[in-house]
């Protein structure tokens, strides 16, 4: 007869083996389930993956995947803007994990979600809607206006929403993107005097930038003076943009005026050479020989530029057109003058100088658009490496 | 030992809270083998040779700009770096202990630091301190503080920070790591601070900075802002960087950011990821098709067994922004190498917008990311934004400030990007591998 002790030991060993086998089964199952959930994420089935990760987390016994699964679920929930669900999943991580880095990650995520959605989740729905609308407004495609209007209403309806300052900046960007600078400026003016100090400061700086971009330089100067407690480099950057804008505005006006003066002078000289305005008009209708040389070269350059940077291509096109206009007027004027007798050297030099000035003005005005002048100035000052 | 102590006493005896004058500043660079770490610290021309610290303080030895870097294996080592309010303190040491949130008396291990000066614009000499902590345990949390002591026993130390070494994935294959990715902060430090806060909330293990931290690399004042605002994150998470065209290979950059190898073209294993970093703005431009490409290819070849391969450099190979756009030079010089070694992810900056490409092999978009490379441009850490664009390779683009996290575990890489206010930018993506 077998001793009872031996039987007991055998039974315990059988039970232990069974437990271990069961545990191994649980680990294997969890491993498979985790991989399947990862694949679901890759395949774009985030909602299904979220459910799968939560199921792994909730399954018992606890496996080596339990805490990771809750953390992955929390990430997907947050990504899907379900902050309450993300919060619950993160709390589950903290409850089960023995990995201090994972615990730290979960705690930091809870703090982030609390900042967005409130410590008790009281702003969860508002935050989710804010993020959805911000994505719609800032996305490069589609009409942002409906989302802008909705976000404005959201902020108006929830004046205590802690991220209202961020939302106002998004609204302003949306209006500017939509081509409505006035509404962008109005939004930023309101934001610069509402909410937390840090939000007011950011809105104030952004207001200055927008005013500079849209040529409201006096207002930009006033707005910059009102922004306080700003990082000195941020202030210097914006102040530099403002000064540069003033400088360029002066040059822009001077060059347009110069082009107008040169054009008027050319018209008057042509009138003198041809004898009447009608004759001047007829002369201008005939393209001069210079264009036969200029246009083919210009077309080739424009085509080559079109294969590169779009901003550069547009500037090259504008310069080519301006060059053709100058060459046309210059050629007609020279021909008319030649028909009245030879041109003196001084006259020729003066004519060439005026044509060169006209081209230089046109080039400057062309690259002034789209902030290409910044690129040229930086390259001139610091070399091509500093672009 | 006595002779060494005596020489230290003689030198330090000249100091009574005043700067040490050790003669003319010699800025030809130099090397110092770091005991117990298995690597050598080499400083660049423009900096002094690194030396073991002396126990003497300057006028204000308060540590500042504390940040972590890597020169060795991140599982077992980290480099603590800092400057002091004066630039004349020579005392330099790091106290640390195992565990999070320890008190000062629990930091029972002390490592003597290294220090050296470097010369920026205006002839000013700046001083950086480094503590090389080696022989650490993988996947372990440590607490540390930086500072120093003089011979009288007076000490000045920083607050206590915590860091976590890289996991040993051969022992713990289920571990995930989080890499933070950000770049182009120059001139925009309010946004930089916001992104630091957002990154910190995502608890990264390693920061990948793609260059252009400052407007002019040789000018120190922006570096002060860059590091001081990032300290809450960088003092707890190591950062490695690529040289940007605005760093311009300045001595300030190489002196303040500890990185492996020659600090220009190098590789690091972190978890299941291998990160290769390349310098696409070398002093000698011919290196792009020469030495730099060779070094990058060699690193790719040596890391073929890594499950996830990430390559970071500054100028984008594929970018639809209307400001800089794609670098055709790098497309011709580096993309063939990227394709040959099936790099999973290429991280770039330079264009101050956000763009994700479709998976690419050569110039051809692929139906899936398997065996193809996704190129990311996220140069929006504060520098003035550029217009975004779209082209045949573009999956998504937006003119926005941004940073990103890359969650890497065995079999899965998950990329998420976010704006400076924390809102998610669409078109993150996930790759899985068997």
C-alpha cells in the first residue's frame, strides 16, 4: 500500500504541473492575442485592436502582457479621443504593473489627459471635439470654415475650458488659411486679452506675426509693445520680422514708384520720337527684334525652373515676363530714336541704365513675394549652408 | 597618490573662490580615455583637451543646462553634462544611486567628472562638465545629481534627477521603448518649451534631435535657451543629435552634446531599434558621397540583425515643402544605401513643417510599408514655419510645429506625431514584423 505522504506529494506535483501548464497556456494565448491586436492596428482596425488589448489586460491569470496590453489600449483610446476610456486603461496599468518605467509612463499619460480633459474628466467631450475640429481646420485639404465656426462656438459655450487659448490660436490659423486675415486678427486680439497669462502671451506674439504678414506694420508695433514676459529670442525674432517688413515696405513702394516713373519717361520719350500718341501705340504693337533673342531663352529658363522649387519657378516666370516687357519697351524706344538719328553714347548709356534699373526693380519685387527675399538675404549673408 | 594630491593642493591652493588661471587657453582639442567605460572622449578644434576635473570652484559654481547624452552602450552607460553659472569652476563630479527619487544621502556612488573649455564667438571661453557613468545595469532607474566639491569639502550640487537605462531586450524581449523625435528649434523657444512638455508627458526613453537647435552654432546664447528650457526632459532622458546646417559643425555643438564615435556618423542600439545618425552638412561636402556615406553604409551593414532600423539626418531626402524641398544630392548619394539595407524609417528636419511620405523604394511609392522606407520631416520645434506642399510621394503634410514619438517593441513600430498643444497630427502609422 502506498504511503499517504507519497500520495499527497504526487497529488501536489500533479496540481503544480497542471498549474504550470495552464500558466504556459495563458502566456502563449496572451502572446498570440497581443500579436493579433498589433496586426489589427497595422491594418487600420484601431477600434477592434482597442477591444482586443483590453481583453488581454482583463484576462486572468495576469501574464507578462497584461500591463503592456492596458498601455496599448490606453494609447489607442487617447488617439481615438476617448479620454475617459484611456484614463481607465491607464489606471489599470498602474494597478498591475511591476515595471517602474511603465508605471511612470502611465502616470505621465494620466497627467497629460487630466490637463486636456480635466482631473475628473469633466472636459473629456469638449477636448475630444476640440481635437477633432483642430484636425479638420489644420488639415491641408478641405474647407476649414465649417470647423472654424464650430470651434468658435465650442469655445464660446465653454469659457472655462482650460485649453481655450490653444483653441483660439487654431481658429486664428484657420481664418488666415481660409484667406480671412481680418477674422484671424480679430480672434488673436481677443485671445491676447483673455485666459491664462501664457495663452495671452502666445496669442500676442502670433498677433504680431499675422499683422506683419498682412502688412499692418503700425498695429504690429503696437501689439508687440503690449506683449510682456516673452523669451528674449522669441521677441527678437518677431521684432526682427517687423523691422524687416518695414524696410521692405519702403523699398516696395520706392520700386513701384520708380517703375512708374521709368514707364512714364519711356512713354514720353516714345511720344517725342514718334510724334503722336497714336503713332506711339502703333509702334508698341510691333515687337522689336530684341524679343526674338530674349523670348526663346526666357522660355527655356522658365521651363527648367518649373521642374524645381515652385516658389522659385513662380519668381522666374514673373522675372521673365517683366524682362520681356522691359525688352519690348526698350526695343521700341530705341528703334523710334534710331529713326530720328543716331543715339549719343550718353543717351545709350542712360537708356541702358534705365532698362537695367527697371529689370532690377522687377526682379526685387518678384522675389519679394512668398518671402523668397529671406532666402536670398540669408544666402548672401551666411552662405548657402545657412538657408 | 600623495604626489598627485600634493600637486592638486598646489594648484588648488591658488584658488580661494576665484577662477583658476592655468595659463593660455589651448584650443586644439584632444582625447582622454574614460576609465571604466571603454571609449575615448575626443574634443574638437576650438575646445581644450578634456581633463579630469580639479576640485576648485569659480565665482558661481551652480550647475545649469543639465542634460544626458550617450557615448557607450545605453544599457550600461550614460553621460551627464552640464555647465556652471560661471565658466571657471573646474570641480566636477556626479553622485548617483540605484532607484527613483532618492535623497542626496542615498546617492552613494560618486564619479569624478571631466571638464574642458571651448571658444565661441567673441572669444568667450565656455566650460562644459561631463560625468561618465558606466557599468550600470540595463533597464534600471537611477537617481543622480551633478556638481562638485573643493578640497575644503564645500560642495555645490544640482537638484536630483532620475534616468532609466536602456532595457536588455535579449533578457526581456517584451519590453517596449519610446523614442522621442524633434528638430529645428532655432529662434522659437516658446514653442520649444511647449514641445518639451509634451514629449516629457509621453515618457520617452531616448530623444532623437534632427539638427538646427540654434540659429548659429558658434553663438552660445541660443544654446543657453535651448538647454535650459529642455532641462526638465533632457536631465532625465538622454539625447542624441544630428548636425544641422545651422549647427554648422560648430565646436559649441560637439562640446555640449555627447554622442558616440566621431559624433557625426554613428549608430546606437536602443531596445529593438538601431538608430543610425548621419551628418549631411559636413565641413567637406565631398564626404556626402565619400566618407560619410561609407560610414553610414558600414553602420547599416553592422546592424542588419536589428529588427527596426531608423536613420536620422537633417536635410530631407523627400520633402514637398516649397521652401527647401527634397535634397536631390542626398537622393542620389544616400537613398540607394537606405534602400539596399531596408531602413524602416528616415527622420529629417530642415523644412519647418510636418510631412510623412508613402512607403518608398527608390522613387516608387509602395502599397505597404513592408520592405519599404517611410520618410518623415518634422522640423517644427520652434523655427519659423514654412509652407507645406504635396507631391506624388506625400502621404500627409501640414505646416505646423510638431514632435513625435516612436514606440518600438519586438514586432511592432508605432509612429505618432503631435502639435505643440498636444493635439494629434493625423497619419501616424504602425509597422509590424514577424
